[in-house]
């Protein structure tokens, strides 16, 4: 059954005259309906499992966070899973955020990372002790050596090995993390952080993963305010840079897997910009 037909059949009360595609990606199709609702249609079984986890986790997170998160009011499981929520206020974070946004991010991450780990595990959120985390990233970097390093020059490959060498030293106290916290998933209104969306990658792991963009992809004013509000130590700062540098490598892998050369090209450009000197 086509997505629009699912909406028409399962939710006849919806006004379907205005439907806009927000994302048509490898993981999900995301539609905006009547300017009021956002619907996600997972494309693969593993993504369906991620969304089912969000259905369990987000209601509890909503009670403990200082920003809005999606509330799945409309759920269909008749062969094609989809979830719908009222569109949140705000637009994706822009480059002109100031220290107020940094403080907001610090308060948000402090609350998120205090969420009880055992409760997250009981909701089937993936859990990684440092050893398992290092193994996971070690496997990923080994894959990058095989598939992505050949696309770089000799000098770039040598500099990339500096990034990969960080994996062995990753150590932390596991906390619940968003797992994909970037500007596209952070909603702002009048310069303030008001919402966070797309929790499919939530897991228990290294808090520094959530700090990657916040500390390394924003202005000094934002990073400094977040550091003060959250209480970032030097070790977490170093790990956040590792995850930030690794970000474009994910884009290249996605482009290779999906057969989309434009993502391979843009990912390679991102890798070059973030390689250590």
C-alpha cells in the first residue's frame, strides 16, 4: 500500500490536499501533511525497529527534557509502519546561533544525559559499555580503511590514520545519547533551542557523541556557553572532536551503499576539511 493510501485509510480525518515531502532518504520517507503533522515511513525492517523504540522512549523523555520532542499521536502498523506527530515549533538550527542557544543546548544535554540508564535499557535502547563501543568504532574504521581511504591522497590517508588511532583510547561513563545531534535535528525559534527531532539513533554510550557538532560545528560563543552550562571536561572535548571529524565519513559510506555519487563527493570534501593538520 502506498504511503498516501495508508494515511487515507488509517486516518480519514486528515486533510490530505496538501502533502509535502520533507525527506526521501535511505532510511525513511518523511511527509508533512496540511502543514500540521509530520509522518515518517521507515523503509527497512531495522529502521522500523528504531521507530518502535522511539514510540516507547519519547513519552518518557518528553517529561524530563527542557525542549519539545515528537509525540507520536498517530501510529499505523497494518503492514507498513508509520508514525505521525504534530509538527513542532521551530526551524533547523542556522549558523548564527549565539550564547543563549549554547546555554539551551547545555541544559538540554545535561537533562538528556541524566536520564536513568537502566530505564533506557528496559525500553530496549541499545547499550554500549566502553569496550563494546570501542569495538564498534574499531570495526567502522576498519571498513573505512577498505572502502574510503583509497579515495584519498597518500598524505590525506596518513592524516586520517591519526583520527582512527583515537578509537583505542575512548573511555567514558555510559549515558543515554541522542546519537545524531546536528543542526538538521535541532529546532530553533527566535534564536533559542525549542525542540529536538529524529531520535532513531538513541543509544546508551559516550556523551561526547552528542557534543560533536555542538562544540566543533558552531561558533565559539555557542561552544563556550555550552561548555560552561554543561560542564565539559578536556577529555570529553577531545572525544567530541574525534566524532566530529568522523561525521563526513558516514556520508561517504551512505553514498557508496545507496549508489549516490553526490553524497560520496560531498562527504569527501567534508573529510578533507576536517582532517587534522
